[in-house]
C-alpha cells in the first residue's frame, strides 16, 4: 500500500463526517424555515403577546386606548420578521437539537450519551424559564420605570368621546405624550427575553465544563468576587439602562452561579465515587499523604 493510499483511507472518514454534518445542517435549516413560516403567519398574535407588558403599563398610567405606531412603510413588516425569526428558532429548536444529537451521539460512549442527553433537554427548559421570567416580571417593571416619569394624564393625547375626537389639553405648559414605535418597544422586549434566556443557561454551561474537568467547584468559589464584577458588567450591557432590570438580572445570574457551584460539586463527587469503584483512588495512600502533610 502506497503513501497515497494511506492518505485516501484516512480522508474517507473525514469526508463521511462532513457529508453527515451537511445533511444535519440542511435538515436543521429546513426545520428553522418551517418554524419561521409558521410563526410569521401568526406574527400579529405573537407581536400582540410581546406588547402586553407595555399595554398594561400604559393602561395603568391612565391611557384608556394604548396605541403603537410605525413611521416607515416597511417597519411593521420587518418587525413581524424579527418576531418570526426569534419565535421560529424557539419552535424549531427541538428538531435542531435532535439533528445535533444525531450527529454527536455516534462518537460518544454509552455513559457519555446518558450524561449529555439531560443537558440537551435542560437547555431549552431553562431558556424558556428565563424568557418567561423576563416577559412576565422584568419587562413590566422596566416599562413602569421608563413610563413612570410621565404624568398619567399626559400619556393620553386624544380619546374618543361621543363619536368625536377630543384632544387632551392643559391650561399651561406642554403636555408630554408617549407615542411609542413598535420596533423600538419590541427591541427592549426581545433584548430582555434573549438576555435572560441565555443567562439561564449558566448552570448547563458550567456543569458541562465541570464534567469535562475544565472547572471545579473550588475554583468557581475562589473566583466568586471576580464573577460578581463580571455579572454586574453583563447586567449593565445586556439590559436597558434602568436600575431595576439590572439589579434583577444581577440577582438572578448570581443565584444561578451559586447553583452552578453546587451542581459542579455534585458532578465531582459522583466522578470521584465512580473512580473509587474502579480502583483509581487508594484511600490508604491518601490517608498517608494527609498525615505527611500534617507532620510538615
């Protein structure tokens, strides 16, 4: 067999893997396109759902007929496209994750498959939990913070009374009226949903790194003060510039960091117990080492 034959033999598995990857990617893209089309068809209802927090806030501040506007002909269309892309990705994620699993699973041992599969299931659950937390709790608080500076009566620019338009007037000064744009309001909502959804992935990420031996519970505990600074910086970057949402994101992410330390410690404990069963640890030898360290 010549050197050329050796090269061809070694390249064959790589070509097969690339072909398999291409097939999985094509199927994942098709799943996303289907999810996008479905969500675009129902885009108006999804947009109404995403605008619920600001609608309730405007009504609570005294506007009986909340109105959102768009100022460019294409703005509403591309707003629905954005909503459909985010919702379509969420809708098609199980199919995309299945294709990822089908590509990765053949290269894993049976115990590795059983260890990886729970994280694949936990990831979308945690993302949905974070997104729901952002939409139902954080976004209303953010909207109340931003709109709360205006007087409740100044939010109403005009309303319908007995079939005629009556403009709200003031005896003195200038009325400050909120005239929200759909895309700008949606930008705040989607930013919070994506930010909290991704931050809720922290336990999955750190636990997987713990399983791979890249991090340890002791190491995560030692860098806790640096993690606090990093979380504060993250909260300042990914959330709107209001203290309420930033503080909430910091509290949530720091709590998830502490949960991650506990999970990594459990992973290390289980791995150590398994290694002891397989005879990789010698308790007597470890005891001798500890005694020697005490003598020093």
